[in-house]
C-alpha cells in the first residue's frame, strides 16, 4: 500500500505543473520517443536542415550555369545632344563654291540620329568549361558534407536528450525513495512519541527523530525542485514547450548496458561521423585543387543574337515597324587563358597545403577517437564498479537501520543509534543514485564514442 502511495506521489510531482495550467494531459515518453521528438522539433536541428536544403539548391544553381542563357532587351532613346564626328574638309570641298570647306580643315558632321531604337534577343550556351564540370562534382560533395553535418547535430541532440532523460529518471527514483523514508521515519516518530507518553522513551529521543524528519522533508523539497528543473531541461533539449507536462515511461531497471562495447578492438573509424565528415572535406579539397588547375584549360561558348534596330530624326519614325532593320549573328567563342600573373600558380600551392593538412587530420582524429574510446570504457567500468559498491552499501545501510529500529523498540538499543543509522542510510541512498547517474552518463558517452548512440 505504501509502495502504491509513493508511486502516486511521484506521478503527481511530475505532473503537478499541469494541474496549475488547466490539467493538461501529460505526454507519455520513452527515451526513444523523446529522441525522435527532438529530432523532429528541435529548432537548432531545423536550422541545420535548412542549411542542408540550401546546399541542395546550390547544386541546382551551379547546374543552371551549363544550361542555355537567354535574354531579351528593348532599347529606345532620345539623343538630345547628338554626337558629332570630324571629316576632313577635302571630302566636302567644292572648287566652284568659295564658302565650302577648305582642304586641311575638319568639319563637324552629325551621324547620330535624334531617336534610336533596338530590339534584341541573345542566347549563349556553354560548350566546354573544366571548372564547370568539377564544380558540379564539388556541389554534390558539398551537399553530402551538409547532410553529414546534420547527422552530427542529430547525434549531439540525441546525447543531450539521453542525459537529460536519465537525469529525470534518477531524480524521480530518488524522490520516490524519499517518500518511503518520510513514511518510515514518520511512523517511527509516532511510535517513539507513544513510548514517551508511556514513560518508556525520553523527550530527547522524540526530538532527535523530529529533527531527522524535518531535515528529510527539506531534502524532499529540494529534490522536488531539482526534479522539476531536470524535467524542464529535458523539455528544452527536446524542443518541447515548457508548459507541456510529461510522464516518462522507461524504468531504470530496464536500462541495458552493452558490455561488449568496452575496449573495442579493430574499431571501424568510419562509424564515427567526425571521421566521415573529414573524408568528405578531403574530397572537397581534392576537387578544389582540380578546379584551380582546370583554370588553365580553354573555355568554349556558342553565342547567337537576333534583333532589329531603327533610327529617325523624328520620334514617330522609330515607332513604325517599316523603319526597323533586321540583323542576326551566330558563332562560337573560344577563351584561352595565357597569363594571369601567376595567380593560379599560388592558388594551387595554397590548395595543396589545405589538402595535406586535411590528410594529416586523419591521424590526429584517429588518435583522438582511440583516446576517447579508452577513456569512455574506463569511465563506464569505474562507474559500474562504484555502482555495485554503492548498491551493496545501500543494502547494508538499510539492514542496519532496520536492526537499529528493532533494537530501539525492544529497549536494547539507543535512539542515537537509530538517528545515526538513518543518517547513514540517507547518505548511502544519495551516493547510490549519484553512482547510478554517473553510470548512465558513462553509458551514453561510450555509445557516442563507438558511434552507436543514434542508429541510422
């Protein structure tokens, strides 16, 4: 019966905020469901996925550069100051006219009409450009890099949600145990009060137990607040509104720790997203080097233009279709780079250094992963050893408290012995749940180190 009451109280603690907010129905969540919800609703992940979609759009942008480029223009204007050109007077000299321009002089002549108009449609098609072909490959690789970056962010979110979830579970279990302690100590206080009323116990015995009970209630209040904070942190990591109450469905005793992951031999570094990211970065560096080298290759374009133009000293002249002259052009253009001041030469040197540094990064990353694996394995091993020891200590403390209570009630033990046993029991409980939390965190760290935290 006491077990059922304490479970009910624990649920009320988890859902207490919901009753103050209109008795909103709590969301039942397992760890797997919590991670799934976070991957779908975490704002930071949504922003990362937007970057991934932007990278995909970048591929389309680069591909569009190889498609026909077509544009049309319509131009009509008033040459309100008509440009003039100089002609030698020899061309305009009339020997019979003394007022005509003389040889050796220059006469300004207006060739530009007052109004001009032009209608043109042009098209160009890229036939060959080495940089364009490599750019397409680089864009696809960049998209892959963006996708892997999203995966890395998802793994980090899964890690944060897992740790927050376990924190709530441990706090809830500790809250439940505190409820049981209060019930047990309150019963003992009542029995001691009866013994005092009957002259069997001293007032000092009652006061000591009352102090213990008061301290336990204060600890309960602190734990309840910490439980609420842990729950709020979980909601934040999930991207869940703070007003939404939750009810965790997993139990600590159901948590499975895969011991085969400890000290893995012949570890596949490709399981780590960081290694896969570095491989993609190496591919990008190689493509960048090829792209710069392709700048020495010629570029070939197909161009075409077609249109009409008109000219008149009166505006209505350019509005008449009969005054327009037709023209057209089609041809190829070959651009051959000759000398760029050694700019590409120095760019190639920089790109080679970047590629070399990327390759050197693999050895550093492998060493880092090896260290992380060993460290995570040692931490989990130590945490499990501590947990086993604290579990044994807790069992001993519970037995000591039980025996001390019986001895006191039968008049063969002291009240001070009971109080000391209760204090030791609470310390053992605190140490046990701290060890349990450390073991769970070490478990998550090892799963992240082995690349198994978030299954594909």
